[in-house]
C-alpha cells in the first residue's frame, strides 16, 4: 500500500546544506524528497506524546514550587 502524495513543500537552504543533502541521499540510494520525508518522520516519531508532555508540564510546575530534585542528589549510573 502506498501513500498518496498530494502536498508540495518548497524549502530554501544554503547551497552547502543542499550539497550535503544530495550526498547523504545518494549514500542511502534515496531521492532527495524521500530522504527529507524520512527525516521528518523520524523527528515526529521521536517527539513526546501528549501524555509525556503532561508529565513534563507537571514536573515543571513542581519545580517552580520548589519541589524539584537537586541535581547533585541524583545518583549517576
């Protein structure tokens, strides 16, 4: 099953970055479009979920109230 491509995106970038993009996409035997698409997918999938964002916001509120953990007391492993 293939995804229907119906949107276009114009990206302006410095020529040095463009040349690096071409080299990396060729190394992976991909078109530039598919290479950039894969990078975006990786970024989106690695971002926090809504539940994780709630946990971070809750921890930030606790920190602002002085209930945070001193980083020196955190056991390093």
